[in-house]
């Protein structure tokens, strides 16, 4: 076997590990001239000459970076298609990845899209795509379960599939004590319709024409409002408050509630809502999705603060074991509280990472047990830019193990987490 064949075979084998996102994070799947030279015990200039020859033959691709990486062309073409060139900048891969993410189905942004929410997402897709403007939908779920976010993804999915109408949002609870004002916001009014109506005003129904109207906390909508919506759904017409002129509107209504529908919605209104989607509570999610949600929430704070966040598994295990009346909303608040405390402690040192451990949790969230000092060899660095995951799958398995231990014991112990001196001077990595 010639040296050229040996070098090409090494690149082919190494490229089997290639994935764009993994490569951008860890350079996994590519190989440098120096690495090839060391593997084959060849002089670096000779390896460089052969590599460039393979590039010109169209067998491998040179990724211009520091250092330069080489990847088999067919493997790269699997991801990039006909966008592959003999030489590519690292920025080309970043741009392609960003473009691919933009084109992904909006529902892929939801944790559990291929798991516990798969059925609900299929319902949502069918509702949005149904011609001409979609099927009216009611989303049911406990507080903080992500109903508003789910509705927003339904709207983004509609845009990705050619719809051009707007999204208008009304939280019915904001006007619970003033039904007249609520009806005005929803349907509009004419001058003189009620005291204070000094000018004509269009409502959200009119603004949402050809698009989607999202009604959050719809159980706060009074019966007269439900009757007006029923008339709009049934006939496609409505009236502004105080007006005798009928107007038309074609739109999809998405409503959300924490209550049982038959306890507050009129039967005539419910009969016009063909799609009902039930979202689970945080407790009802499988363990792997709960972990993903917690990591995602920490990542959002890392972006907000533009700081890396180092999280220890004991903390995540404890967060998994707590009961949240406010579901993901309450969990998000706890994580923001942890990050704010860590940020304050870190403010004077100006380090570019935050350490998040059990010592930051308010005592109300755990039972006091025996204090321990533990050194961990598994941890997660959540980056403010591209997420760096260290031993991700081992880390997730370790969290699951600790979580199950806590459940079996029925108690939660406080662990004093010590970072020690083995963290890098720049604070980015251990």
C-alpha cells in the first residue's frame, strides 16, 4: 500500500465521526497534517504534499483554520450537498449550520418533540396545515407547562409552510375585571360605544386576519365573548362594540387554558374547536427530557450573562427531585435565582464563568442532611456561545443515577461542592 493510500484511508476512517456541530465544538471528525504524520511516522512536509494532492483530486476537503483540518469529501458532501468545495473556510461550516437551523421545523425547538410531545406536535401540524387557514385549537396544560411557547411554535411552523398572516396575542386574564375593555381589545369598538370610547378602534380579530389569534387564559373570557367568538368561527363575521356593521375575518384561533374545558367553555363554543392538545406537567416528562429542560434553562442564562456556567450533577439531581407547582416557569425562576447569586459572588473577581452548586439554593428547596465534601470528575460546562459538553452521555447517566438514589432514600442531602485548584487559569475549563 502506498503512502498516499495509507493517508487517504486514515482520513476516511477519521471522517466517519464527522458531524458539523460536533466538528465546530471539538474538531471531531477532522484530522491535521501533524496528526497524520505522527500516526504514519512520516515527515510532515511529505504528508502535506500528499494531502494537497488528494485535495486537488477531489477526494478530500481542506478546512482552512488554525490548524488546517482535512475531511473526506463524500462525508462532508453528506451534510453540505453540492456546496462542498476543495478548500473551505471554517466560517463556511458555521454559516451552513446556522442556515440549516433556520430551516429546521419550528417544533424541533421543543424539548420532547421526538418523545413525550410527539403526538401533540402531530396534532398541531395537522391543525396548522389544514386549509385554508387552519383548524381552531385549544391547548390544555398546568401553569408553566409551555402552552404559550407551543402556540408560538405553531405560528412559526405556519410561516415555514407558506402562511404570511400575523400573530396577535391576548391574555384574557389581563382584563378579567373589565369584560367591556376585554371585548374592545378583542373585537374593537366604534366611537361612543361606551364611556371613554372617544375614537374608533380596531381589535385583535381584525389585526389577525389571515393569521393566528392566540387567546391565553381563555377561561377568563366571559360568556358574551365566547358567543361572539362562536359567531365569528361559525359565520366568519363579527361586529365591533357599538357597531351595526358586520365585518369579515378569516383566521385560526389558538386558545390556552389551565382549566377543564367543560367547566368554563360554552358547549356551542367547544363544538367549534376541533383540535384539543393536552400538554404534560414537568413531573409528567421522562427523566431525559427533564434533564434537557434544566440544561436548556441554564444555557439561556449563560447567553443572557455572556458567561460560561459550570453546573455540578448533584445540583441537577436535586432540581429533578423537587416538586414544582409552577412547572417549568417555577423551575426557570429558581435557575435564574441561582445564577443571580453566583453572578453577585463572581462580580468582583470578573471571572468568565459562574459556579453553580447546592450552596446557592434557598433552604426552602431541600431538607438539611449531613454535609459532605465531594470532588467530581464529571461536570457540565454550559457556554454562552457554542455549548461545550464534557462526557455528555456519561454526565446524563450520572445525574440519573444520583436522582434515583435521592428517590430511594426519600431525603435530600446538602453537598458542599469544592472546585479545587484543578480549574484552568482562564476559568473556561478544568
